[in-house]
């Protein structure tokens, strides 16, 4: 399942920090950022619905995050 999120992560250093946290939480998932997109896209490929946990991790780090539909 591919889930796509709109974020407010602006800098590559912040994206790397978030990637480390998210990889620790979801070690079997494939994830990436597209900071060149106007919505600062974050994508994750997983076998389960992880959207609530992903959003919670972003919010814990003071970043906005919502499912892009």
C-alpha cells in the first residue's frame, strides 16, 4: 500500500531527521520525500495502514502532515 502525505518539511536536513525517525518506527517500509513538490510530499510503502502513526510522528516533531487524497 502506498500512502502519500502533504507536509510542511522545507529543508533536506529536516527530511533526513524525519526519515531516521520514520525508519525506526517502520523498518520494513520504503519511504521518501519530494521537497520539490509544492505540497512537500512524503510517501511510504507498507503492508498495513500506517497513516495515523505517520501523522503522529510528524506532529510530535512539530511538523504538519495530512493524507493527500
